[in-house]
């Protein structure tokens, strides 16, 4: 630091670091250890090396929760000012006055990688110009987390006296930099930007989320304490997976969220919906992800990104996500280990002209884990795997007909047996019979009725209800008796109930099985596995596609399965599931709704189950989904689980959101006509395969 008596153009420059303990996303973040040292200490020791700064102050709020922060900072020898929690602008004005500053450097406490050389260069620019405000934040070329704003105390004082809006007082500089002048008053100041010749503005080095802490801890543990920002760039370039640690979190989240209060909560979703419909029928690729599943007009329709258990919609609203992409996400969105494996593979290529070793490395894992698996072939969607299994069964038996028990994908042989069979030829429809889960007598009647007709029985071995004792055993015996191939569709149960699927849990081994969804933590990968003598027919039937063997999904699946195994994820998820079920049932009881809705006690996949209610099931479901999203929960028919949901903050959010939502629903139900409470269209059932 420059001594306060040294001559300098434009007077005394005081850096004010605004910091606090309360952060909804990362409580206590100022004291969070980053590779052993609190974040604020790292920040201050780096900032103290800036030669152009005459004095450093920390401005925090007068809330008691900041006492430990104040004690640490004072212990390090820096002056502290405590003021209003929300009026940060007045904190700055008071420190400016107390310190006798002529110019202020604003640094926020979420920038532990702040670089003294960058700070100096911005102050030098300020000193050499007549600008009122100089920063590197408006035209962003430096990573987010190296933010420096320098401004005159005259500009600060004008802001402090004229800026009235709480937003302006909380964010200190918008009145001075004028970037939001279409929405908020701004002063008439001369502003300049310092821009680095290369654009690193997409990099996120700030500390706002647990993922940021992971990234910063890695940097501080691997690089010298006082490393320069270009050293960090070089380090990240040499370790490209690091870029993915926290990449999906948006910049300047606080500002976005605050601004959004003055806009419609789903404005951008609704706008995009109208646009998407011009080019995309249904405005979605999947029925269950479409507007029909939510109260359209009062719900998010497009997501922007996800991290751990959270997703953000295109309006910036955050949700605890219990849909998880319809079950593939089992670790969490953007899991760092899976991302690292994919990144590594991306560097080598995605789709090749010959097979890669990844295919057998993944196949070997499935053979080791899944009881019926002797051989393996991969597809992209679950439907690829189920259709391949049916073709194999037909090839093996020389028969055409199949019996189905569950949902098995979008292809003709299955969809022909459902209510949504438009476009499926009648001759194909006639080849498929349905039987009810847990009704082995019905299955027996079907097989006995045409003993030589059926090639396969395919069923989900478990799901919304557990198989009755002896049911799966009887299905196994019947299929053997009638020479029918037994296929377990484990697209949902695989890697969720057990690493070996439901067949490992219930000890009944089918001839073939299909897995998909959770196996790649969100990447498109599925597999048909089974007995060698049947699987070897793959060399005679035709199951073959350009993207079979696509390597990034294979790498993701290997990393996912390895993590599921090494971190004992499945039992942990069951604990999470049981806790959510208990929590939700407690809330239903507390608000007096437990007669109408409960959560089933299936710990690996708890589901909402509805009983007779004074309003229709469709209306109750619609009101619940409407209030869930309003309270930050993307929750449909079930609690789809992922490892990141173990997080305490996540669980608290869910409990609070669910309680608030259900209290609201209870009030709606007391209205003379509860339909009055719907703020959009009622949800539409796709076709019911899961009661
Ligand atoms: C049990 C089951 N089988 C098959 C499928 C079809 O999988 P995909 O949608 O990936 O084609 C699904 C999808 O939800 C499923 O739940």
C-alpha cells in the first residue's frame, strides 16, 4: 500500500470492502475457509499488496451475525465500519467521510481472488483521467471475481443524497455507473472502462455458491497464495475440467434477482413459449416436460441452467428440482466429477469411425453389477433399449406377440397398446397385450389363451408400488413355462433402487433387461443387457445407429457408475427420500390436507398419492403445482432424488417452500369455487401409465 502521505494525483484513495456473513446461497461465506484460510483474509491480504491504495476499510452491517467477521478483520489490523444491513450506499458514504478519502475503490467480499495488479491498473487509469468512475465491470473482459470500481467521493456523495430506491442503496454504484438508467435514476458522470485485450468475462471466480468455493479452494491449494490472475488463467487452461466447476451459475445473481421483483415472475418463459410454438409443436421435445404438465401462465416453461439440486428458469427464478430431467440426474446437475470425465473425452472427440475401449469398459461394469447381464449393447434413449429387447425376443422365439406391463417408450410396438396410439397401424396394435402389475393371474390367462403366440413379457419390476410377495417369481415361472423371453424394463429402477436394479433387490433374474436414465447422470445413454444366447442374436437382427458408441456419454456413464459405487450413493439417496417423505407427510398433516394427499413410503422414489378430496384430483394437482413453483419447488408427481439434495440448505428450502405452498392450497380449497385460485390453465394428463 502507498503511504497516506505520498503524493498522488486525485488525492487519497481508500478501498472499501463490503462483506457480510448472511448470504442465502452461501451462509457465512466471508469466513468460509478456502484451502484453510477464511475467504475475507485471502481477499484482504491480496488487496493489501495494491500500491495505489492508501487505506483499506471493511464495511459490514450492524447485525450480530457479523461479529466474528469483525473480530477477524480487526485482528488482521484493518478498520471496520458497521452500518445498515441494506443501505450499503450509506455505509460507503460514512467510511469515505471518516477516512478523509477523495476517491473510493469498491471491492465486494465475494472476490477472494482479487488481484492487486488489476486494482492498481484501474486506479492508475482513474488517476490519469478526469473520469468520475472507472471500472472493469461494465464491459466485462476480466473474470467475474476481479471486480474493481473506482469513483470520486463527490460522485458517491451525490449518489448517497439522491438515490432513493432500495435497489440503488443496496448495490451502491448503479446511480454512478448509470448502466440501469432505463429503470433507475442515475447521475450525470464521466465513466470509463478498463478492458483486457482478451475476453475472459465468461469465467467465474467469485464466491457465491458452494461450487465456487470448490473452485477457489482448488486454486488456492494448487497455486501460491499471491499468484497473479494470469497464473490462474494458465492453471485453468492446463486443467480444463476446472472451468466446469461453477460454470453454470450466472453472473451477478443478486442484481438479477432483485430486479426481477418488478417484472412478471414468468414473463420470459411466457414470451419464449409463444416464440417456440412458431417452430416447435408442443414447444417441447417430451410430453412430460411440456406446458401441459404445469399451470400454463403461472409456471416456468423454460429452464436456463442447473447446479446440484437446483435449476434456474429463464426469468432467473431458482427451484429445488424434483423432476431432475425425468430421473436421469442422480448425482446432481453439472456434477464436477462427471463433467471432468466428459471434458476429458471432449478433448479427444465424441463420435468415431471405429469402436472405442470405453464401450467395453462400460459393458464390463454392467456385467459385473446387473445379475442377468452377460452381454451388453448400448443405445441413446430407453426406447432404443426396450425396442431392441423386443426384437431380440421375437428373433429368439420366432413369435410376434408381446405382453407389456408399464411404460416402455415411444415406439409402435408399445404405444399401440395405449390411448395415444394415433399413427400406429392396427396390425401392430394387435400384437401387444397389457396386463396389470401384481396380477399374475391375468398374465397366466393371457399366456394360456395363446400358448405359442408370445415372444416376450416386458414389465417394470418395481416402481410406483412394490411387487407383491411372490409376484415376480410367478412371472418368471410362467414365462419359463410358456417359453417366453422375460424382459425387465429397469429404465427407472436401474441405478436407483440398486446398482444391480430391481432384479438384484428381489432376487428374480430376467432373460434381458433395459437400463438408461440415471446411468449417465443426464447424458443420453441406455443399454440392453442379458443372457449371452439371446444377446448374441444382435449379430443377426438389426440394431445399429450412427451414434451408437458416442463416447462422451459413455465417459459420463463410467464416471457416474464409479461415483455411485465409491460414494455409496444409493443407500444415501434412500435416506434422503425417506426424510422428504416424512417431512412432506408432516406438512400435509399440519395443514390438514393429509386426508387428500400423502407421500408413499417407497424410499428410493417417494410419490404423491391422492385420495378422495372435495375437489377434483386434476384441480388439486394443478393448485399444488402452481403453489410449488411459486415457492421455488419444481415438483411434479414424485420426489425424484439426487445426491446433491443431501444439502442442508436445500432441504430447508424444500421444507419452507412446501409448507408455504400447502398453506396456500388449503386457503384455495376453502374458496366457494377453488378454480378461482388457478392463475392459468389446468394441467392435462398425457396418458396414464403410472397411477
Ligand atoms: C420404465 C421406462 N421404460 C422406458 C422408457 C423410455 O425411455 P426414453 O424416454 O429414454 O426413451 C421410460 C421413460 O420414461 C421409462 O420410464
